[in-house]
C-alpha cells in the first residue's frame, strides 16, 4: 500500500490567508474498488475562486470542508485502473485537489491529448480559465470588430485569453495589470493595444488615455477601484462580464461608487461561474486547443515546485505575485 | 394671434431643484405652417428622468437647454391643423413640454382613443411609465410563476404597473414605498403580496421577512441603500431591470456596498431607457390599454392644477411627495 501527501484546510482564514490555514498530511492510498482509478497528479491549478470556498459566507458553491483535501483542478497520469474507460498511462484532467495522488470514480475526469497541447495547458488556456474567458467573451461581451474591450488582471490565466480572443475579433484591447513587467508582457507579448499598470496610481487618467473612444465591453476579474474607474468610460449599450472580484477576496471594501453608469450607459452586466455552463465546454475547449496548438494563443505559467509550496503560491496568487497561470508541479 | 404660457429652465440646479430654477413666460402662438398642428395640452407628465436632463453631466440624453420649454410628455387636443393626419378635436399624446399650447410637425405625436382609456392614462399606465414597466418585466426580468419579484418606488407610475403585471404572471410581489399610506395602497389596492415602508428604517430586516425564498428579480427605480439591501437576498441567476436611480438624482452618494452579490448570485443586470426600444411600444401599449380598459390594471394620479404649479409638483415628485403618477392639469 502506497502513501501520499495532501494539503487540507486547517482553519478558515480571517482576512488574509495565512500558511497556518493549511496543513500537510501523509495519508494511505486505499485499495481500488471496481470502477475506480488512481491518478498521480503532475500539476495542481491554483485559482482565485478557491479563496471564496475557504469562507463560510454565502457564495455560489458549498464551502471547502475543514480537514478535507483542498479543492482544485489537476492534471496527471492514471497509475492504476479498475475503470473501463481509463487505462494506466492515460493523461487526465480532473478536480482531484491539493494532493499527490487521488482515487476517482471517473466523475469530472477527462482524458486529454498531449500531442499538440502541453498537459499543463489543460489547467489554463485550454481548461477552466480559458473557458471562463471564452464564455464571458462569446456569451456576454459579444465584441464587434473595432470596439474597445477592457480586461482586468490582464496577464492572468483568464485575462490573457480574453484579450487575445478579442484581438482575434479585431477589437481594440486594453489590459489592466499590476506592475511594469506584467504590463510589458501584456502589450508586447500578448499583443494587447495598451496595458495600464494600476500600481502606478493613475488608473482613471491612464484608462481615459487608452480608451479614446470609450469602452464597449469589460471583462472584470478584479472589481473595486479599478472597475469604478472603468464605468464612467463606458459607451451606450456596453457589456460587462463579471468573472471575479479578486480585490475583495480578503474582505476589502468593494463598494462601487460609479454604479449609476450602469443606468446612464444602459449597460448589461452578468456575473457568471463557468462551471455552471458546461454545455459550452466542448465547443470552447476545442477552439482554445486549436488556437494553442497553432501558436495563436499564448500563455505564461508560474510554477511552484512540490506540494508543500502550494499554500505559499496560493497566498502569492491572491496578492498578484504570480505571472500568468499559477501551477504547482508535483513529483 | 393667441398667446400661451410656458415654463423654461432658468438655471441648472445645484443639488436639490429649487423653484427659481424655472421661469414662467407668456409667448405668442405662431401662425401654423403647412404640415403643422397646434395642440392645447390638457395634462403634463412629470417624471423623475427630467431631473437628469436638467444637469449637464454625461447622461443618456442631451441636456435640457436653458431658456427653452422644459421637456415632457403631454396629452391634449388638436385646436388647429394644417397637417393631413390630424384634425381639430383629435386627442393626442406627445412630447410638447411644460406649456399650455405647442406647435408640432407631427413628430412623436400620436392620436389616442379615449373611449375606454382616460386621456391622462396615456401619460401613465398606458404611456411611457407603463412601457418602462412592461419592457423591464418582459425583456429583462422574465419572471416565472412562483418567483419572488421586488419593485422599488412601488406606488409610483412605473412600479405600480410592474407589480401588477408580475402578479398577473403568478409571482410573489414585494413592493418598497415611502410611508404607511403608500404601502397600504400597494398591498391593499394594487394587490402586492407585501410592501415595505423604507421610511420605517428597517429595510434589510423587513425585506428578509417579506422574501422568505429570496429574490428572483428586481425592478429598480431608486438605487442606493434600498438596492443595497436587496442584493444579498438575491437567488442564483436573478435578474435586475435598472430603470431609475431616483435616490441619487440630487447628487446623493449612490455607492453600492453589496456589489459582490452580482457575482455570487450570478445576476444579470441591465440598465435601460424605454424610449430607446420603440419597437416594443405597439405591442406593450396594446396590452396595457386592454388591461386598463378591463379594470385589471389600476393606477393612481396626483394632479397639480395649472401650469404655474408644475415646478412645485416636480420638486415634490423628487422628494416622493406624489402618490402615483404625477400630472399637471391645465386649463
């Protein structure tokens, strides 16, 4: 019988997440029953939504249970199988959590082709973050060629895909990111038309300069003062895809002062959780996979090494210290 | 040559509107040219949107010009015509402003049937306010039988129609209004399931008690603290029709503290101006007219007497002193 390590939620954070909110444990891998498969995880995905699950406050999903394996997307290899659809060696994407290994009954486990798309991309541009971008753009923002699109957290796993998809549509795309390094990446490597460094402290003025024809659609990952600065720039009948509010995940005041522009600009705003729209995933993942395989959709990863590094990497993610998709590489 | 009185905007208000922001003038009625019609107005409509037009701030329409007749909907009679489509004696609804008479070239002038619907109703339940209610309900809120709908400014010209239409759909309908008299009217005469008196100072607790199964759709006329109290009660995939923000029309802080619930409840919010959706008016006005004629849609009017009373009645409207549709009767 083999054993493996996992990380459980030890305590619900108050305000900022601390390393002591997590606990590393060694557990025994159980014998497989019929219909089960044992997966060795190669990469864990770290995502902002996990912060919400750590709280007990009303949210869109049940809270992460205390003393249970932290939730999260994973990619890995099947190492033992008593499941008819999975064989040893299969590359799989799943939601197996912060653990070196996990037993699955096949639910939400999906075989993936790694011949043209790297395994880790199935946690990013060709996974849940990519789908969040695809869904918000195609089902909420509906950008037309020539329109101006603003994307917050623009260098991140979601925002980077939103902006590149909007560029492929012929939009003017303005990103917002933290720091000159991320902004240079967004503008120079991802091809956004402009990127505003919110850490420079002139978001409203910089946004006005970068959106001379106003803003037709916003993909919002951050909320708070950055979203407040964008609202007065919106054009009539603008659209807002509300995907995340990372600025408030640690309890900061998330008041919106410029709410009235939702009326005066006759905006349509929709909050969404992409895992509630699985009917779009086959089409979206197919399109995203082809774009990545064809070199038309770029992404960047920040990779922490070893399971024990996950809490620190997650805390860094909430502080914007990652650069692109935050992963943890195991083994 | 006849003369008539009109009211012009004399000054742009700073903060609360004052009587001195208006000026009563006597002007000569011009000779009619070919294609023109002279209308004697019987009623003027006073509506919250006019406050927005009085400012120069960016809004959805051009500002009301200084020293020009105040904008506004009107109903009246044709008293002279050189227009092929209008005859003396025709009852007409138009946008002729705060004036006893006006010359029109027929633009936005419409003959109405007063045999089953009173003339003044074409400024209320069977006019622009009724259409705002109809559009928000049918094109944004999409309420299903059994769902809970919240309507602010529930005794007003728009809110009263929203709630009655939602009741006809089989919804649980909760109004918010100012004062026990308006609330009694909303619950007892209009048939809402409950009405919350925001002046009682317990909006959050009262709203929780009145919406035991949460809120599925909101028709928002007010904004500010009342909307903030409703957001945490929203159910997943709720809809918000954002029609007005009267709480902020005089410059009050309209911050929304509970903005995050737009994400956590995955709400769809849309700000709208019903005059931008004229394609729905024939259908909507037909339905509303049949409901009023059949006694299935009730409304209440507050009628000020004489043109000189218009500024005071408008100021009262912004303070919530009207009860139902605010009109000015002329002549």
